[in-house]
C-alpha cells in the first residue's frame, strides 16, 4: 500500500473509531512502511493506532520510528504497556533506545526487565558510540564444535524464535572463544553424523568491540556477509552485527559525508524534524569563515585595478573562470573523499593519483580553453581570447589539484577529509582563479599596448 493511501486508511480508522480491523487489513504491510505512516500522527494517536496490532508487530514498527518519537512514546505511554513492547524488541534496538532515555526513564525501565534482559541492556549500552559494540546484537546462534549436524539443527530449531538470525551460526569453545562459523545451508547439506568442527569454517572474519562502525560496515559489504561476529579483547564472542544494521551505518555515514561536503556539521536526526536553532548552528560557522576567506578574492581584484580599468572586457569572463576552477576542484575532491572513505585509495596513493589528475585535468582544461577561446575572441578580440584560454587551462588544473590534495592533507593530519569538499575547495579555487587570471592578463596585455 502506498504511503498516502496508508495514512488515509489509518486516519479513517481513527475518525470512525473502528481500529480493530487494522491488524487484519494491514497484516501484510511492512513494518517500515507502517512506521513511516504512523510518524505523521501525534504521539497520542500514534500509540492509539500502534496498540491495535499484535505485540510482535508493535515492536517491529516501533524500531522503525524516528528516535525522537521513540523517546516521546517512552515518556507518554504507560510503563506497563511500554514494557510489553520493549521485551519484544531485539537486543540491539532495546539498547539503542535505552541510550536515548533520560536517567529517570532508565531507572524506571530497568526494574521492569527480567534479570537477563537487564544485564544485556546494560552491557550493550556501555560500549562507546560509533563502535561495533554499540551496534551489535546479542541475539545470535551459538554451537559447540562437538555437536553432530543433526544435533546442531535441533539446537537451532529450538533457539530460532529468540534469535535475530539462524542462517549463520557461530562455534565457540568452552570459554566462549570464537573458533568457527557455518551457514544453515552447510549444516543441512552435511551428513547427519558429521561433527560441527569438521563442517565449519575455521577462524571466520570478525571484528572487536572497539572496531569503528564504518570499518564493520565496510567488511560486511566487502565479504557480502549476513552478519559479522564481534569479540572482546580475549577473543570471546559477545555479539554480532547483522547486515541490515551495517547498511544503516553505511547510510548514516554517507549522509554525514554529504553534510560535511557542504561544510555542515554532523546532524542528528532528520532535517524535517530539526529545529531552526540547530540548523542555524550547524551552518553558520563555516559560512562566516568562508565569508572572510573570500575577502582574499576581493583583495585580489583590488590589486589588479589598473589592468581591469584598461581592459574592462576581462570582467566579463571572471565568473566563468573561477566557477570552472571551483567546479573542477569540487569534482576531484568528491572523488577523493569517497575513495578514501571506502578504502579504495590510501594516503600512500597520493603521488599516483596526483600524476593521473594532472593528465586528466590538463585534458579537461584544454577542452574548456578551446571552448571559451571563441567566446573570448568574439567579446574582446585575439588578445583577450588568448588570456582567457590560457587562464582556463591553468585554473582548471590548479582547481583539480587542490580538490584532489586537500582530502589527502586533512587525512594526513587526522581530520575528516569530507570537510575539504564543496564550499571550502570552491573558496580556495576562487582566490587562486582571481590571482591567476589577472596575473596572466598583467603579464601579457601591457606588452601589446
């Protein structure tokens, strides 16, 4: 069902006060779609609608709601009703919610949980944000190496209702040290008498609890894993990061990088729900910095007042040239930021990429110089055309090299290379473009007077 139609169905049920049909009528609706529709309602109506569904559906839908609404529901819904939903949630989602609650809400939540659930929440919520431990789940299937395939399948059959995934099981020794992994497919195809130790893959790909979540997402994508096991400093299995959680991390990191390329800081939550004060704070700092940075462009123009007054046609081409330099730099910067983020290139590759960019930017600059030469000739004659064409070649080359090099430079000093893109590169390219343009004009044109 489409989003608007789903919202209309929910609103109609509210207005008619006939909510009992929703759980049947919307039984096949995905939890994410239902959450997206419910998010458009007030908290009071949201809970009124959500509570019409089975508890398992309530928990699934709840996990897809924006964090702000999850916290607001936790504050407004009765403790008894809310606890029923919390207990149905997966361990990692429960821990994520716990971290968003106030101290008072946490203290009210913990006594209502069973001891095992309480220990699990406290354990998962203790890991630093941005690490594998903070996004892992404790709902994983675990097997002993001395089980037969038939015994292992029976174990999984009994544990399946309580596990996030059983398609990949992890084998541990008596100390819970991770020693292997095997898929459900491998287990089913193995002879019933075969030992797990003989079927499993030894020393599986894994991460530690303090591994950065970006690296976790990269490994999951690189090796096409359903999930990746997480171990502590002693090598003991403590959780797994599932594919969907890893992709959520990848999407969040991509969004953060996009914001940074526009010199906007990390923005928590959605733009739609962000307060005006937050959007202002996130955007104002770099805009003010760049304003003062662009003063150098004005200073460059002031330094070349004489050549400008003698050849006023030069001003016609100024926006075109500095925009071309900034665009070329932004292109190169975007390519390098993304390549560094995905691990496609490393800091040691700067020299190789620099050489390649010189050739590419040179060809681009020559092409654009030829294109602008005719315009220059028409507007100002041969002399202006030669100055504009030469400037175009150089500023595209310089802008591209600036765009390529800044991400490497920031990475070298431990800073996020994403902040080098967009307005920052464009501002630097603008200043360089002004200086290069009028320097060439000052050198070439007076000799023809």
